[in-house]
């Protein structure tokens, strides 16, 4: 009996931890969106555009795949530094969402001056039950 109670308590703790991390079955869309944004930008900074594009929505992946090789090389040679201070004003509309991001994103492409943004509105789309960054739906590609 004690073992069963301990196992149930362990499951409850695991569900609670995953939920607060935005990964559990009870996590809100807002929390899952925060996780999707952080994961996307962490990947962009650590592994570059091709790896981040692979995490994006289907429309963004298709757009990246369709780029000419010269343009892909430019993206692959770029470096990105990202600091997300705050994700706010998350608005969910069915399978689409927006979120305002405060922080800094600096893009450096060889031969060009660095480009730094301090805030942006990110667009997301829910695909296969997961929120994915999706600039294609923003109309600003």
C-alpha cells in the first residue's frame, strides 16, 4: 500500500513539474507557446538557421527548403545572439497565436553590419498538437 501511494505521489509530482515547464498534459497553451518560442530561439542561437527552420511550422520549413543555395549559405554563415527577457501578451486564436517578445536578437552576417532587434511579435501555429514558430503567417517574410 505504501509503495502504491509513493508511486502515485511520484506521478503527481512529475505531472506538476512538467505542467509548470509547459511540457505536461495539463500545461496551458500559453505555457506551451513560451516553451516553443524559447526552444526555437535557443536552437537558432546554438545551432543556426537550418536547425531552427526544422523546428518551425510546415510553411516556414517549405520556404527555407525552397531558398536558392546561395541564400541558404548566407543563412548558414550567419550568427545569432538571443536574450529573451520576457514573453508577454500571448493571444491564442484557435490553431494560431501571437506573442510579444522583449529582449535582444542580434543577427550577424559576414560582410554586413550587425542587425539588432529589441522586441518582436512572434506568430505561431499549432501543428500535430504542438505550437511552432511560423513567420509565414505573419506576412513579413
